[in-house]
């Protein structure tokens, strides 16, 4: 569960690799794995990881709240929800310069004053009515890039010669 809080990274995959193959629900060759509490937990954690890695944050929060087993899994991880929110906010900050407050609310699973406080204090963003302004950083700043290539006729000499050769 702790490995989910450091997405996007390979930490979750590495944690799965430490488990014996008989406990991994989708391992190759294991078509009839008996369902135990451990395999069910691993299957649910894998689903959560997939949702986080594919940026389906709304679905992540609804899935997390859909089953009591999820609550049992993250009960021992202090501040789990806040850690995930901070990572989601980090990804949003890398991608956007401005985002709708409603969209951000769904992605962070926060509403009203809690959302405003999180955006302003934890992230340093400015809430402007129904929009959240994210300051420019190295990842979300548009950069123009000029690429120049020098292509001379001599580079295509072989192609031209073959065009004038008689067919075989």
C-alpha cells in the first residue's frame, strides 16, 4: 500500500516482484490460484495502481471507497490519502497551467474549503473563481524548440543513382 503513494514509479512493480509467484493473481502459468485474503488484497492493490498510473484519479477514489477491504489495507499507512493527493497534485502541476476547480475536486477527492486550502497551502496554487492557476515550472512551461537539419544533395546521391539505373 505504501508503494502506491510514490507513483509514478516502479516501486509497486518492485514490491510485487518480492512476493512469491503463487500469491500473484495474474502470474503466467498460474491459471487456478486459490483465492486467499492475500491474493485478493494484491489483486485490489494492482487495480488501484493501474488507476493511478493511467491517471484515472476519479475512478481511483471511487474504487478506494467502494470496498471495506481497501479501508483495511490503508488503515495502517499514516496519511495515505494525503500522500496520494500530493502525488496527484504533483502530476497535475507538471501538466497544467490552469485547471477547472470541479475537475481538480474530483481528482483530489476534496470539496469546498478543504480543496481551496489544499490548493493554496499544500500546492502554492491560486484559486480564481472556478479555475485554479498553477505557476509555471520546468514541466508545464511551453518551450519553443528550433530544430535545424542540414540535408545536402550528396546524402541522396545513392538514391538518385539507383533511380537512373536500368532495371534488372
